[in-house]
């Protein structure tokens, strides 16, 4: 994802993910952007999407063509097949988030920023 894609995350989410104590969640999000195959978009177009890929995060992502544009889950590939020494980069316009929850309720509420009183109440209640 581009810097602009990271800027689209909910307020506070990136700051929260970058905290040292949240490293496992950050690694999971980053691994959700990787696949262990090196297929160009042209090859995938020839074979015919949709194409599911298992990520190192242990979840699947779906590569498809929607209105003549390649998509990965709900992100759009804006710069396809950028070569790197260890694979191909598909530049996307959105940060992909694993489908299963990766932070607990308090962290999720805290990231949103609109639940200060609820967080205090939950902590007080144990």
C-alpha cells in the first residue's frame, strides 16, 4: 500500500499498530499483504480470475478483475507488476486488514477515539 493508502486507515490505527507492544498485530497486517507466488497480472488475466491466494498471515486474499481493473479484496491495484529482486510488487490503494479480529475490544475502541467513557467503564468493571 502507498502512503496515501495508510492515510485512509481509521484515526489512530496506524499509531496503535506501530507501538512495540502491538508488533504481532503489525506483522500480521503486513503478512496479509504477501503471497508466496510470483504471478504477473498478465498471467493471471490469461489464466482467468478470480484467484485466491493464501497469505503468510494464514488467511486468503482474492485477486479479481472488476470493471477492467485488478483488485485484491477491496483494494485496487494502481501500479501492477513492479519488479523487485525477490518478487513482484502489486501497488494497491488501500491497506488490507485481516478478516479475523487482530486487536481486542479495548484496543479497537481506543483506536476509534470516541469511546473514552466506555473504556473507563469496562476497565472499572474488570
